[in-house]
C-alpha cells in the first residue's frame, strides 16, 4: 500500500509538472502570437502622421475579437500633390480572416493615392486590387481542375469604403461605396452627405462613370470624423444604440487624438467592453489659418486682393 501511494504521488507530480510546462509553453506561444499581431497592426494600421499639409490627424481601432489587436476595419491618410486623401473601410467580418482584404486595399491605396490625379482612378485601383485578392484566395481554397480562375471567386466577400480628398481650400470630395458618411464638427455636429452610394467593393462591378461628390468645405478650426458602422450600431445590455453624435458634440473642442480616446472610452463603457463589431475612427481637424490681406507699401499701386479660398 505505501508503495502504491508513493507511485501515485510520483505520477501526480509528473503530471502536474507536464501540465504546468504545457501551460507555460502555451503562454509563451500566446505572447509570441500577440507580439506578431501587434507588429502586423503597426504595418497595416500604422498611426497616421499627426500633421498632414496643415491638418491635424489621429486614428484608432477597437477589435471585436477577444484578445485581438487587428480586425476587419481599415484606414489611411496621405498628403499628395492633389490634396490630402483619406480612405476608411470595413471588410465583411472581422479578425484574422479579414486581414487579406485589408492588406490588398491599404497596399493599393498607399500607391494609388500618389499616382492617380483623379479620385475615381484611386477607387478603381482599390477595386482591382481587391478583385485580385479574392480570385487568388478562391483559387487556393477551391482549385479549379481546368486551370481557369473561378468565375465568381467570393460572392459573399465585400468591403464598404469611403474615399475622401481634402483640397488646400478645404473642399472635400467623396466617393462612397456603401460606407457611413462622416460628421463635421463646427458650430454644431452635422452629418456630411457623401452622395448616392456606390456598391461595396467586391460585390458588384463599379459603374463606368465615377463622379466624386462635392461633400462639404472644411473650414479652419473645423473637424471631420470618419468612422465605421460598428460605432453607431454598438448597443448596451438594454439594446440601446451608442449615441455617437452626442459624444462627438461633447468632445467637439478636443484635439483629434483626445477625441478618438473619448469615443473609444465611451464605447467600451456603453457596451460593457463587449463589442459586436470592430470600430475604427479617423479624425481630421483643419489647422490651416486664414491669411489676412497685407496693406500695400507706400508708392505702390493698390490692386484688388485675391478672394480668400475660405
């Protein structure tokens, strides 16, 4: 009997050591996975520059996937010869499965935003990049015996997307592919119209004619808030929607970075930390200043000053 007890104790001890070692190994592996995910986030959703051509910019994301730092939302801003160009989008679904589409869209935007003189050309480049990604994915998941790519690679895959161009005079042009419009924070909070929506990318072909909508003019001191639909559709335990417009009104005078933090904090409080969808925000404030007319020097002929762009 003592020998049996001692043997059982040895087995229990060895088992405990093995379990503890396995747990420690899993913990180390989880830490490595999270480190890789954080590195991926820095590449994919890298923080935009704090200033772009006189605009103050900030962005951030909350992922619905527990423990994840990246999801299916995307954003980017770039100063180009044609103005500051901004993209924000939402891939169907969230988590790791959506990362391929995020990579395709952002990689294409970072090139096309600088290369394409027209905003419509940028959107067509994004559409082609997503189409290539979906065909390659379909070929990997369902290889065709004929060697030809599938006719409809991923009928249920699509990306809602909003593409903006902010010109030096504050004019904002938009192309909207089924994405929520932004809010403008000035004397009050206003929803900005972005024109008739185009189909989400990947769902249907883009129309032959793409004419950007003249959405608004962002005056000095005013702020533009772009968001994904997870912000307005977030609910609390009683089913009430998140009051995004009210939160923006309360934070209208804060810096873009502080405004992003304020909305994220309010969202987590409203949902109890249980988001049903990813949430991305990108905030732009016009910090350009009006240049007052200069008095003419004595002896010089006065000329009519050029009209202010604002």
